[in-house]
């Protein structure tokens, strides 16, 4: 008997205990992360080995991912750039510049999300920060690394 893992199985496992925040900002990725690190006392780092690669019309597009884990390692954060040379990682949300994915198995993830949204909305580098329900992200498979 063979076990078959489907995209739905991978998606369900990847998005368990996860919340997503959509962000609009005019800053480029490295400046945006530097500002977040400075204002929120966090430590986002670029991880080139974690970038998302999409192929469309025989062209490759690379989307940077920045990550950060709290001191205990109980809460992990991944910040995805949504645009690369005119293509979008999550094309149904072209107006968003970044997607912030928060994962925690040990904490109240909704409370963490709301606390973070409050902080983000107070920053002048951010024009919009909004909660995104995973069910409404049609191309969420693009976020799976």
C-alpha cells in the first residue's frame, strides 16, 4: 500500500497554527525589515536558501523571505515579498507588498496577531496592515516552503 501526500495535505499541515497579515509599504524589502527590526525590537534576517521560486511563461521569479523566531523559539515569523519583477507570489492580492506569516504551537495565535497588528498600524512606514484568513488566499500553496 502506497501513501500519497496531496497538496491539500501539505497545505493543511503547513498552515496549522498560522496567522497571516497582509502589509502595504513603499519600502524595499531590506529597508522594510531594517525598519521593523528597529521599531519592534525584532531580528528579521534574509534567508536566500528559503526564497520562493515561481516559473511563469518560461521565466523564473524569485521572492525573498525574511524570518525571525522569538528568544524561546515558540513563535516563528516569516515575511514574504509579494512582488518580483512585475509578478506576484499571491496574485489575488496584488495590492499587498508583504505577507507576514506567524506560527506558534504554544501560544494564543489570535492574540499574538492582534497585538502585532496594533503595533504595525502605528508605524508610519506602513500604509495598511490587515488580517488575512487563510481560506481566502487562493494561491496559498506559493507560501509553502
